[in-house]
C-alpha cells in the first residue's frame, strides 16, 4: 500500500522532533547493539531504521482501517504505534523503551 504525502509529512515531523541523540547516549551507556549493525547504532542509523518502521506501522493501520485502524510494532528498543481515525486523522507515536510493565488482562 502506497503512503500519501501527508503520511510522509507526519513521519518527517516525528523524526525531526524525536531526540535520537538522547537514545544514542542511553544505548551507548548500555552498550546496546543491534545484530544488523556492528557496535551501537549512530543517530543516522537510528533515524533511518525508525523511518522504515514508521512507514510499516502506518501501512498496517491503513490496512486495518475498517477494523479500528490500529497497528503496533516494536524492534530494537523502539515502539511504533499508529491509529487511523474515521475522519482520516492519523495518530502516530514512537518511543524508546527500556522498561515497561502493566497488569492489563
């Protein structure tokens, strides 16, 4: 499914506002590496990887539009969430998680 320019604009907003330097500092401190990259990924590699996953999560939400339009993915410490509302508003969230817990049943 091809994304529209407004979706790419939303992705760019997310990437431009996200603090990749902060994530890189945490990953460096923890010596957090990815199997696909030797050593700790730099901010450019983080950004590039996140752009790919944001595109995937938006596509997932678009494909599920009739069933609530919600899609979540996680990889490499990052969590990506997208929800497409009936008025075609796209909600997008990206986070870097090092710990989480809930008791939802």
